[in-house]
C-alpha cells in the first residue's frame, strides 16, 4: 500500500512540475537542433541527471538499510558487450519502439509527457494523440514484439 501511495504522490508532483515547466523531451532536442534554443533541453538534461542521482541514492539507501533493499533495489541486466545488448530481443524491441515513438511524437509536436499535460488542460488534439498512442502500444506489443521474438 505504501508503494501505491508513494507512486501517486510522485505522479502528482511530476504532473504539477510537467505542467508548470512545459517539460518536453522531444521538444528540447528538436528546438536545439533546429534553432539552437536550449531552454527545453536544460529540462531534459536536468531530468536525466535527477534520475541518475535518484537511482544512485536508492541503491545506497538499500545497502545501508537491508530491510528496504527489496523496495529500493534497481534491477538490471549486464550484457558482455554493447553488440550483444543491441542484438538481444530487448535491444531490438527497444530500438524499434523508441524510433517509432520518437518519429510520431516529433510529428505530433511533443512527447507523451507534454501530450498528457495538454490533455489534462482539455486540448482535444492531445486527447486524440493519446488515444492513438495507447492503441499503438497495444498493436506494437501484440504484433511487432512477437514477430521480433520469432525472428531472434
């Protein structure tokens, strides 16, 4: 129950900050590459730095307090080389999904975080984007992932 409450609290904070900051991951890269505007890119860099710091703090906290290790433990897979990680099922599925998400989100004008914020503000075009986004997830999982699993 504490994980549910914690997740809701973090979600509310992230939603509030996303709405106030106009955070958009794809917009940050797009604006920087097209017009050299660094405003949105600073938020993206700050997000990744914060995520890295949070993972590091949770890992250290789990080692200091063994009772909460199962909650704070970040699980990951170690591959022997970059090529083996890239050519694994997870690597190919992640690459194709990420390229598709990046392409369609750029064409739509913003990343899913920004689209969720704008949908919460009542933008009909963002609601239509999110409807297609979630249908696309279902189609991608039921078709593409299974095809890639058969190939590899």
